C-alpha cells in the first residue's frame, strides 16, 4: 500500500498553509482526529453487548424487547450520521457538526450514567411474586433512558453529496414538462467547469431534465455556475445520482450480513449461562465475546492483503485477488454458515443445560470467527465496489452508503426479532428469543437467519446476473478508484 510521507504530493493536498506561514492539517491534525474518534468509539461500541443485561436486570425488559431497543438505537446512530453530513454541507459546517456530535455523545453518556446512580430514573430492583412480580419501568423512566440513547446517536459526519442528489430530484421534477434537446445539441446541458462530461447518458433519462438549460441568460451566471442550484444542476450531479441508483440492488443484497453480525446480545445471553473461565481465577465477561469477531476481522484483512493476494497474483495471474462480487458473495455464504454453526452449538448447549452440564463458552468462538471473516470479505468488497462505480468527488459517498447499510441491517434485525417473538410466544408457548435461553429456542432463531442468508445469496446472484461485467463497465464513472483493504480495518 502506498505510504504517505510529510513531503508527498498527497500530504501537501491534505494540509494547508495559514496566513502566518504555519502549515495546518496533515498527519499532525490526523492524530487528534483519530484520538477523538477512539474515545467516542470506546464509549459507544462497548455498550451494545453489555447493555442487554442492564435492560433486562434493571429495567425488567425481556430479551426480545431489549434487543429491539438496542438495534433501533444502533440504526439511529448510523442513519443520523448521514443527517449530520447533510447539515455540515448545507448550513453548519463540518467543525460545528463534529463539535455538536461530540458534546451530544458526552451528554448522552452522562445521562445513561445517571440512570444507574439515581434510583428514581429506573424501576425498583426487587421483584416480589406476591405483588405481581417485577415492577415495570414507567413511561418517564423509559423516556429518560431512550433520550440518552438518542443523544449518543448524534454523531460526527464528514462532507456529503446528498444535498446535490436532492437537488437533482427536485429540479428534474420541476423541469418534467421540458422537452429533451435534439441529439448532438451543444450547450443544451449544463456542464460543470473542468468537467469532461458534456451530456448525460441515456439510462434513467428522466433525470437528465435536471441539467437542461432553459434560458442561458437567467439560468447560468457569467462564470458558468448556475444562478440557482435548485433550478439547474450539472451533468456531473445527474450522473453521480445515476451511479448511486445503479448500485442500490447490490447494496440491498448485503443487508442480511449486517443482520447476522448484530447478534451480539443473544451471544452475550448464551455466554452468561456457560463456563467462561480461561484460568481458575479469570473468566471472559459475557459481553466481550464479540472481541473475537473484531480480532478475526483484523487478522483476515491483513492476511488477505499481504499473503493471499500476492499468492493469487503469482500462481493464478490475479494481481487484485478475488473480484468484488466474488468476495461479497463469499461473505454472504460465510455469514449463513456462521448462523448454521450458531444453531448447532446452541442446540448442544441447550441440551447440556437441561442435563445440568455446564458447557464451555469457548464453543461460541468459532461462530464469532466466521462472522469476522464474513464482515472482512463482504464489507471491504462493498466499499471497493462503491469506489469503483463512483467518480472521485463521490469518495465520501462510498462510506456513507456502507453506513446506511449498517443502519438498514439494524432495522431489519429489529423487525425480525419482533416478528419471531410475537409469532412464537403465542398460546402460552415460550418465545424462541426468550430471556431464558434454556426455555427458548435460540437454535431455531439462528436457523431462520441462516435460511434468510441463503435466500439473500440467491437474490445476490440475480443482481450479479442483471449487473454483470458488461453492466458494471457501463455504469463505472471515470476517475473511480479502488478502496484499500485497510479502509475497514
């Protein structure tokens, strides 16, 4: 991978010189950004698997409801990053949005801390079967808890192109009655300065009306910029939106992978009933087993980039290793295999628990390792696919689209949990996703996810057939660049 030195051209572009002659930006600034992000991630990422026990024990929520709450919170965290990007583009600026996001996340953590230290913010901890069992949390107590989650969801964001996409849709609708110019009509479409795109492509032709110049005098300024960006767009804006719309089917096929990765709450509940000791005096916390997923992801990314790709280049003549679509498909299959392994292990664990035999929690490690491989293959290939289809000025959109996929995965996951819980606990039966895993059937739930992943794989194959190599070549914009394997790590 290309290294960036302080004197390299790329680093020169990343930094700037102030009016006093001092250089700003570059690696020195990046260290502060990385440190800020690290502290924010430590406070938020460690909550997901451990918070389920807090919601079940202190707020008396069942496993299904608690998991749904956490998945919706995670979805809001990912989706609101896009909202923050829109605000940074349109009015507030990136620095103000970053400051607002950092302060909001801190305030949310303080409020969450207060729910534990202030007794009035949560229901009584004792449960008396003679008086109806555990007392549920009041609406005010739940509102205080959810408000703290909401504040933590307001995160930082970088530059976004969604403002421009909005403009294309609005202007295309406004100009819906305009007639298309004749072929080879020079100057009828608004071209951005220094752009090589003279006129839009024929695909999704209705969007082309957004860049038709109705009146050269009133629509375009003397410097070539539009008089009103909400009345006239550039050809580049239109083609950027088209390239986004064309990758949506492939993007949607990757949502189920995110659903399988977000099962850390059920893994933590399983681990709490198992023997987690590594030595006589040390045991792994139940909420920390997802660390094996992160470790596997990190190791696999490095091993694939530094070992597997060079071997494939040497012996198979493939300098870039497996193709993007191949890695995305492998990631979907591995995630399905991880759910199948999870179902098998849970079946054995449940039978052992019924026989009052404590099973080692290290049996949960293989499924976490498989999920790490699935995320490494699928997520990195996704980002590379987006970079290869988008132009250079759409680089930030690749990560934004991946973040939206994570949000969609959380929403779909919460919907699946809600449906499974509602359908399986009827008529006096215990829910598959019961708070007591020995009474529920987490194995059935995992098998359901495995089946959905296999169905998703066939949907992915259909997308590959529709958007095959020829289609990819048509939709690829000039200036696209492959993302590094280090992007995700």
